[in-house]
C-alpha cells in the first residue's frame, strides 16, 4: 500500500508542478492546487503515524474525493 501511495504522491506532485508551470486553461491554478493537496494526502512519509487525528481510511476517502472531483474542473463552463 505504501508503494501505491508513493506512486500517487509523485504523480500528483509532478502533475501539479507541470500544470502550475504551463497554466493552459482558466481553471488550471485550482486544479494544480488540488493535485498538490492530493500529493500531500497520499504521501506515506508524512502520514506514517496518525497526525492531526486523520486516520488511514479518512485519508483514502479524501484522496478519492479529490480524484473524483477532477472531471468537474475539466468540463468547460458555459
């Protein structure tokens, strides 16, 4: 499980950095910030213990909520 956390963490971090550098669309700063939050929430090194009272299942729920909300930001607004 830690390997999956590292993979998600690095992919989200590099995706957020690339998106923050390029800024191709109007919603890209918010999407980059969400990717940075995703990388923070999925990093196993920072969350090895139970800091701030956030358990493992709550972190997984937050990561899944962030991943599932990404299509809402990618759809064009009329």
